[in-house]
């Protein structure tokens, strides 16, 4: 007899990506490029993909190539979610009492996919399953503080309903409120579909598993009837002018001018008195116009909640998962420094202690971090973001150059940078590799090399993608690394009731103005979601600094790197094989 202990939807969080094509993007894996000239970069490799037919059935296949566009339209990323469960059976109850049994331990029963066979075992049918998906876009609501400026869609489907269901969103509102999105003119936010299971396995995929799919919207914008054309502004945001000169562009195409013009979203403007603007504060159509008044435009990104119910013997089991519809990834083989994974690990996991036993795992984690740093700088125009940062810092209420810290003005990452504790300049590498001098805000390049900062960043970080080179650099430049890497914002237990005037060395305090200003510390000139300088997560930073300290304090001959460990392991394997080979 089987009993459900817990129902799960996996993955618990997935990111869909908008696309105008009717065909979703094929699946692919991230793999390391082994080409000796590839600088250990990440590349993508086709993976087994599920093609969903009109009747909801799925066919696995392995694509020979990954096609990102059809007739110029990007393919959307449409994630699947599978129903899993922790199932208690008579034998598993006995096994659960023995923590040494593989797969079942003190934490309980190992989850398994819900399949047609498991439903048979539970003596239920597909009709015992029900799904509900609720998605919405609340960007305009966040700015206007009016719920009538948000829009939502909700659909439900039984476990045996395999039709593709459109997600048509409209705005909730009270009788006295004007809705931004009318029910009779909804904004499409994508589709939801229950996949038809089959009692078969193909290409390693169990087609009897119970799964659903979310397909995001096409990546379009919607607006009121007057969102027709505007002129591309020739001035930065916040500099209104009486007359603008520039290229005219279409704001919203005619068939998408369906929104209500009589809502607070059409009168919203940036930096109004008493207004707390979300960051980035100028990220809406209208911010670059002289008046800064919103055109009342929204997009079809969204986020939402998938809920599943399974009723067995009159008992209802529930599970849920989150889904986000985001913009396309225009560099899918280039990872960012910081991801959801880092954020979740920072919340739930302590820093890994660095010791002889944990050293290989810590090395791998830090090496992956530096590979992602290289992948990020390979697609970043460091010269451009540096120039933008200089202008941004200039608008800060207090101009604070703290002794011993990098400059925040036009001297940043030039010969004007101060020296570190080792007597070398913060900008040593840039000076040597690019001969960047002076204190101009704009890079002074040479013919055929207009982006010296970007070039130097790639050259420096390409070498650090080799783990043995990276470990040598960290050991030989321990003090420099501590000063070059921007510390994260501190935990609450680290912050004093009254902030110090001078920034702390090991963490930043959001109440200290200098800690909120950009400088050349790593990662240089990168902003996080609230416009503060981006740093590693608190966990990443602690692990990196602990590794640097461990490498610094341990004699080099006692630190076999990954290459030496692999050679030793191979030599031991050869010796073992020789002992087993009979002679004469």
C-alpha cells in the first residue's frame, strides 16, 4: 500500500523567456569548452528536448543544432514542471528507520516522480489532479501604488485536460477605479498546458511522468491610444528641454494600443515630490522625454504561481512552484557573476569552511566564480560603464573620496588611483597593459583600440579561468585581493546601531554614503537591483577570503593544486593496475 507524505512541483522555481516565435527553444546544457585556446569558457550543447504535439503528447528528440530564431523572431524558453512525491510504502517505512539505507535517511523518504504507474498504485486517475496557474504584472502598480494598474490572468486545468490554455490578463479594480487593462481587451501573458502522459520511455525520458508546461508571451508592449510616436531624446534622463531633436520611433504598434489612458499610470512621472521611485527609476517609456511623463506603456513579462492538487482517499495533497517570464538571454553561453543560485545559497547555506578536506570543493566553487567573472567581462563594455559611473557618482549628495579607497571621480582606474598597502596602485594592471593615464572621464584610446579597459579586463580574467593559475594568483597576491574585491553589505549582526564615519574593511553599510558609491573594486561599476554597487554574495565573499587566508598561511609545497592531485591520482591508479597484472 502506498501513501503520499508530500507532494512537490519540480523545479520549485523556473525562468521562462519571452519570444515571438511559435516554437519554443530547444534544450541545451552548459559544458566547459576544452579547446586549449578557449580560456575555459562555457559553451552550450544540445540536450534531449520534448516536442509537444497539438494533442498534448510529448516526443523526445536530440536536436543537431540549437535554433534561436525563426524568421527573425526569437524562440521563447518554455519550462516544464513535473509532479513528484514522497511516497511511503510498507517496505519504505521499514527502510526509513535505517538511515544507512541509500536514498532514505533521517530527512525522510526520497522523492520520486508521479507517474501513471504510481497513480495506479494509489488507485487514482488523472482526474484526481488539478492545476491552477496565476500570473501577473505589477510594475505599473509598484510605481503608482494603484492595484488597478496591475493585471493578472488565472487558468485551471484538470489532470486529463490537455488543451493549451491562453493566459489573458486584465486589471482588478473597485467600482470607483479605472482599470489599466480592460477585460474585453486583455494582455496575453502566454499559455499553460498539461502534457498528455504515455506509458512509454524514449531517449531516457519517462513519458508517463506527470508534467505541465508554461509558455511565456511574445515580448510585446501595450499602451493607450495616444502612445503613437515619440522622439529619441538627445539628452540624458532628468535634463528636460523645451525642444527635442532626434529620430522618431513608434512607441506601440496600432493593434496593441488597447490600454485605458485614464489611469494614474498615464500621468506618472519620475522624481515627483514625495515619491519613492523603484530602481532603476528611469526604466519606463517617457523617462527620456523632456517632460518625463509616462506614456502609460506596459510589457508582457510576468511572474506567477503554479499550484497542483492531488486527492487520494479523500485527502488533498498540494504543491506549488514559482515561474518568472523574463526578457530573452542574448548571450546564453555567458553566465553572470551573480545568479538566483547564489542568492538562495547565501540565504540558506553557511560559508564552506576551508580545510585540507574541503579544499578541492572550495577550489572548484571559487574557480567557477572566476570563470563566470570572465564570461561577464567578455560581454561588458567596461569603458562605457566606467564613464556612466563617473557621471552617476557626480550626482551623489556627498562627494567622498576616502583615504585608502579607490577614487570615485574621473581618476577612477587611472594613474590617479591611490596606492594599496603593498605600495602598488589600485590601477596597476590597467596602467601596465593599456597605459591609461590622465584623469579624463572618457577613455583616451588609440586607433583600432577604442576600448582599452574592456580589452584589459578580458585579458586579465582569461588567465584566471585556469584553476592552477588562479590559486597561484590568490596565494601570491593575498593582500591585493582583499583590497581589490568589493565587500558585500554586512549582516544585521555586523552593523552597529550608529554607522561609522569610515567604511568597514570586511563589509559595507547601506547607511554609509561612501559604501553606496561606485569605484573600481571588483566587480567594477556593476549595479545591483537597487542601484547600489554590486558585490559578491556574503557567502561567496567569506569563502573567497577564507581561501585566500588558507593559501597564504600554508607553505606552497603543502598545497598540491588540482593538476598535481590529478597526476597523483593517475599515478596511483597506474601503480594499482600494475600490482594486479600477473607476471610470467
